[in-house]
């Protein structure tokens, strides 16, 4: 199995470039007037055809027996790690382990990913090798093919759990990661934040690419910290998905007013490769909003190279009012509401 290359965690100071002239982003808990001119105009512009937002086809948790079997395997793995390694140095956060014990939807997501990984491996092998893959799990001739299939999926799933656990450990991301671990100026700039859900109830994350300054990420330490902050933002949304079957995150890359100096292809490639290592099936779909002509073609090439055909279908391009096909105007951040016609 190919091992994911992990950066060693380091801390440094980093911040976005100065805020572009735009309205101050308001907390979505503030009391906003639903009858404001901006909202009324948005409602008049709202499209009436079927929503384009994406929902997972899996709306319920996995079989409870399968969930319990994976938890038993995880508990055994956890015990082995604690016996062999210093408790302060093992590569599995206690908070992550505890969540796996209570969040059926999170376990289901891992099982779905494990099933896909196993079936992909079996498909790539010749027909004669497929049963041999099952036998690697259990050599007993008395075990039924159905049970072998289940054990193969569990085996692949626990390997994915270990990869995700190490990735999160190396980036020091878990439910206890705090906002004050990152520069205050960076947070105030509001270039990266979570917000209200899309039309099918998926939480959203916005990255305002025009506020991104790759030149300030020239050192490995600064770039690593920025990636940690992106993972932290995802983690906050992921925590809100606990025991909510069928829900995932919609990522909005707002490319309005983007220039060449804002484009960061290395970071884009890292996101595509690494987000699935943070947590499986966490991203439902991605909206590339108002992309400039010089980026759209390049991004499509990147997606074609790094994403499967099914994943490419989850990348949506939208301009202007087309974003209302995915997110209600009332649920858009105020700075974006004011730009719609």
C-alpha cells in the first residue's frame, strides 16, 4: 500500500494579504433583516428549476453489526499501540478514537471508503486473483464467500483509519485544536471560514481566493501552517456532521477578482490529494465560483489528472446568480449577497 508523504509539524506566523474593499463579514447568528433590498433582489433572482446541489446517495448508516465489528478492530488496534508506544507519542488521537466509538455516520463513511478501496483493488486484478484477495483475510475453507468479502472490506477500512489517524496526528488536527493556535490577523481577514448550509443542508466552507497571497507562503513552515488552518476549518464542520447520515461539506472557492498572483497550484494539488486523508467522504462537492478564464482550463486539467471520473462530477463551475442553484441567497455570506443582481 502506498504511504502518504507527511510533512513534519512546525509553527510559524502567517497571515493573508490585506482585506479587499468589501463589506465586513457578519456573523450568521446576527439578526439580519430578511426583507433587506439585497435579500429581496436575491429572492427575485432565484432560479425555480431543480436544485443543482449534490447529496450523498447514502442516506443511512451502515449495518450496525459492521459498525460494531470495525469498532472492535479499532479498539484492538488502539490497545496494541498503547502497549507498544509511549502514550504521548502514539499516532492516534484519543479524541478521534472516542468519536469513532459514538459516531455511527463517521464509521459508515470509513466503511464506504474501505468498500470502494477493496472493490477497486479487486477490479484491477485479474479474475483469477480476486478470490485470492479474499483468502488473504481468512485462509479457512469453512468461511463463506460473503463473510470473506465482509472481512476484506473491514481489513481495507482499518488500514484507511490508520492512514487518516497518522495524517491528522502529523498535522496536529483533532476536535481539541483551537482557533487561537493560528494568527489573529489571519482569522480577522476572513479569507477562509465556514458558513450556513446549502439548499440540501450541507454545511459550507468559503475560500476567498482573491485574499490569498502565495508569496507569503514561501517558507515550508508558513505553508504548513496554512494547510493546518484549512484542515482545522474542515474539522470544525466535520464535528457538526456527527451522527447526521447523508451530510457532507460543500466547499466554495470564490474566485471573484482573482489575479495571477493569487493562484497557488501547489496548494490546489495538495487539497485534492490530502482532504480525503483528513476524513473520508467529508467533501460532497466543490463550487468554483466566478473563475477567471486563465484558471478554468488549468483547473480542469488538474482535476482530470488527479480525480476519478466520479469525483470530477462533484466539481461545479458557477458564475453570478448561478450560485443560487446550490445555496439560498439568505444563506450566502453578506459580502457575496451584495454582489448578486
